[in-house]
């Protein structure tokens, strides 16, 4: 049977620094890897902006006709790498655990569960595979052993390091090479040979000190460096060459160049065919940060202020994923009003196919297929609604937007004579005239309506 013609999708590749036509390398399945959350605190809405952009990508690829195998990691090992230098910032999961008198394992479990729930409330599709770093220690050790065998590592007193000078094209993704960084760098590098070298395996600090999270390895008791988990787990589940690898724009500087270095040094193959990075969400021109109470806005903060997480999703759809976005409560109010207006308009749209449908669907898909042009697609959706596109066409478009329209109760408006019967029944019930109340119920049923008593009072539904 002839293969169905796939829609042409163009994506901006951060490594090529250009938009390129995309197709999966093998068959019909896209191998997508997205760097997941670090689970020592609740993710902030900046993190979720990135997860929403990645979800739009996934939805676009699916509507374009491909299957998407989406792998995301959960960084539950207690280590974070400083975003400027690649140095270890210390064991943040362990610090949070000590503060709350819980084990590192309990902290990680708690925030992982919260992430899964909040991600679902934003209507992001769950990854095909969500993988924990702590459950892939042998794979990480195996990869480090390969790198060691190939001569890419050296040992210091605190760990085993990757020697970035051994790679010609190190840092290409970030747009710099290790020599330039070395020349301009003022950071203390300790025993490292070069500022860009990074830890593959860190030793547990003191002899006899028991950490919540530590594992034996050929190099001693310790824990893996941050970058290695993504290389080990993505290649385990998706093969040596991924189709697309995503993250926020900060990861383009250190984490992703390091993932490329480790993976390509080990396999000799291209690690990912496409790299995509979402721009940052800022608050009052500041970078969001989990450690600053001013800018650390979470999904729980949104709810406390009476917002639906989908208001935030709508807010992010208004700006292209590669443009920085500044958050404010006023802007979120605006997004909520627009989303509710959309929901209200949806209930009034024709239920059967309409003349405006096909053009609207085609244009919305084309906007998403052009490097995820959500703002254009959203504007086109509004135009379609003004032109009386049908409800099924809008619900179809929601496979791309993910605003969860299908689950919004769009109860059919109750005609006045039906409402009058329902009110009369309620009146009889109040005066305990059960016989008359039942008569009203039967009359409603004869008209094709059913009455249901809910905690908020009686509600009528079309049968
Ligand atoms: P983390 O939990 O810090 O490892 O981050 C999870 C994801 O969120 C990564 O893809 C980061 O690049 C991304 N990210 C972090 N801060 C922001 C921000 N302010 N705006 C957008 N994405 C962010
Ligand atoms: Zn990663």
C-alpha cells in the first residue's frame, strides 16, 4: 500500500543555526529526547514553558502523521552543575533533604509525583518513557568505562573527568570552542586541565561518611555527574542517533555540548540530528530561579491566585518558543480572559461541518509545521471562530494547541420551556409534593431531557 503523504515540517536546528526540513531518519517513528526536571524543588513556570514548547513539537509531529517515541529523564540524583562553569554546585537534593529531615529518595519521589500531576494539568502529553537517573546507574557506568577505554578521561582527587581538549569540535553547539573559553576564563578550575572539562563520576566526599545516594563503581564509591545520565538513557531507549533533542536555551551552553561530547566520543556517531531550544521565561526581566522567592512561581502559585494551569498554557502560546517571554500577572489575566472567551465561543459554534473548516485546519497545521508557529496558529483559530468554523474543526485543531477543549463542559443551552418544567419540579419538591414533582420529571423525559440533582442544585441534560 502506498504510504500516506506526510506534511512537510520545518524546524529550527540550533546546531545548524537554521531552519531545516525535518523527517525521522528511520521509518515512521520520531525519536525525541527532552531533558526533564531536577526533582529537589517544584519546577517553576519557566521550566514548564519549556515543557509546553516540547509538547507542541510532539503534537505537531503526531498530527503531521508520525509516531513519536518521547523519552524524558527525571534528574533524581543529588547533583546540579553550575550553569556558568560546569562546576558542581553541591548536592541540592541532599541539602533539601537535610532541611526537611527526609531522605534524598523521599524528596525526589515527592517532587517527581508533583511534576507528573502538574504537567498533566497543563495538558502536556505524558512522555512515552519517563526515566529516572537513579535507575540507570549501570548504564552510566558502562558509558564512562567506554570513554575511559578510549582515552577521554582523567582522574582528580574528587572524581573522574571528561577531557574536552581531546575533541575537535567541542562546544560547537554553544558557538565557542574550548580554547576561547580557556583564554577568557577567570574561573578557578582546581585540578581540572581545562575549564570546560566536566565530571563523569564524583567521589563521595569523606571516607566513612554515608550519603543517601551513592553507588559503588570501578573508580570508587560515588555518584554520576549530571550530564552523563542524559547520554546513557537517551541512547539506551532511542539508539545512538536521536532525531531531535530539546531543552531550554540555558542547556545549549554547557549541558548539551557535554552530552554531545560524551556520546559522540563513545559511539563515533552523530548524537542528535536536530537540536531545539526554547527561550527563557523571565519575571520583571530577571531569570526565573528556583532559589529566589520573587521569581520562583510554580503551578501551585498560579492555583493559589485562582488561575487554571491552562491559562498559563494559553499565555505561552501567544509568543513563539524562540522568543524570550516576560511573565506578569496582568498578562496572565489577559490570557485567562481570552481562553474563557474562546471556550464560550466554542459552545455556540455549529456542530456540523462548516464552510470555514478546511481552510482553517490547513492554515493552523501549516503554522505549526513552520517551526511551531503557535501565535500565528492561535490568531488563525480566532479568525476561524469569527467565520463560524464548526466545533469539530476546533476540537481537531486542539490536538495541536492542547488547550483541552474536549473536556470543557459545553452543556447545551436549556430552552425556556424546559427550564420552566425543571423550576416547577424544584418548587414541588421544596413543598414536598412528590407526586407533582415526579410528573414534572416525566414531562421532561417526554421532551427528551433528564434532570440530575447535584450538590449545586438540579441540572438538566439532553438525553
Ligand atoms: P531543570 O529542572 O533546572 O533542569 O530545568 C528543566 C528544563 O527547564 C530545562 O530544559 C531548562 O533548560 C528549562 N528552563 C530552566 N529555566 C527556564 C526558564 N526560566 N524559562 C524557560 N525554560 C527554563
Ligand atoms: Zn539532558
